[in-house]
C-alpha cells in the first residue's frame, strides 16, 4: 500500500512497521488518521520514535480511532480514568503484560487497540514482543482450521486481576471482573482476515468440550500462536510510541531490567464483539 502523509517501513514480512513523518503531539489531519488506521490493519503494530506526548495529546491520539476504554482493574489517576500507568522500578513486585496476552480479552467487547508511550527506559532490556495472530492462523493445517471453526472459548479476568491485586496489596474482595466467551478464530472487522483469538493470560477453557480435550487444544494453540516466526521485537528508546491492533496481535513485555526503571502510560481504544 502507498501512503501520502506518512512513511511506513515494514520491520518483518509478517508484522510490524516503523512510521515516520508524523508528530503525534500535534492535531492530526483526517488523511493522517486514515493512513494510520490503514497501516495498523496492514502491519498490526506501528512503531514511532521521538514523540513527546503529554497526557492530553496521548488521549487525543487514541480518540482519533474510537472511544477510550477504562481498565476494569486499574482506572487511571483522578481526572484521567482512561490512562493506564505503566511503571516498574526496584520496588515493583510485577510488571504490566509479562505474559503473552491480548489486552482485556475478557471483556464482552475487547479493545480495538492500545497506544503505549514510554518516556523512561532502562539502559538495556525492557523490550516488547508482538505476535501476529493472522500469521498464526494461516500456518495451521486445513484440518485444524476446520476443527477450530465454530469453537468458542471462555476468557476470564478474575484470576489475572486478583493475582495482581494480591501482589500489590489491593483489597478486591467486593469487586467482580469481566468474563466473556469469544470465537477461537475471529474475523477482523476491517480486513476480513481470520486470526486466532486465544491467549495464555485470559483464556481458561474451550466451551462445550471435555476439560482434558479442551486443555490439550489450548496448550497447543498457546505455543503455536507465539512462535518466533510470527513475532516482531521492539527495542524501546525514550519517548517512543507503539500502537498495536488488539484484534490480531498478542504481546508480552520482558522484565529483564530489574532494578532499573521503565515508565510511561497507555491508552486503550474500545472495540467490538469478536465474530
């Protein structure tokens, strides 16, 4: 595809592109937004360097693509509930996103995508890995594709968020967390391509199958869906931005930089029900 207002350079043949020629801190034109959305669907994750975003600019970027999502377990600071702080340092007991996942896939309508901005990074480490679920689906054999067609799986946030809250000492006894059933193979609403839609963090079982059979299938899909040949790896620099398509990508953050600091924030864009 050709672009008039931005420069888009693929990082791998399957997933990821560097985007240049744009300042996200400034208001964007309709054509820039259109081309960014086009690039997102085509490459699934977009990488931007040297972008200094304050909170308002960060939220504005997300709102070009839809209404902003409020995290079910960690609403943002006062006045900015759509902001998800991303921070780890020598006092942290966990980090955000350290397992392969698709953001908040336990929602009835999982997010369209997320825009992550990091202003502070460690001297080395702290990379983020992304895996194309289009590529993962395409690599399945025809017989496995036929078997998976029509299956649904349960995604639950309960064990994920309670584990996090226990580590940080947050009382969640009176809270409930989302749970939803989604197709194991979903169709992207824009490109119409098929993608796997399961992940090790949130997906707990395949519906209407014996538990042992469903667990065997999920374990295979968890391993298959994040194979190295489906991945791209992003090495952060200060004031980088990454925008990923939650409908066709899993991601994982590496915590290999303790006790150094890695800090920024994320906005997440509401999506629709997978089909």
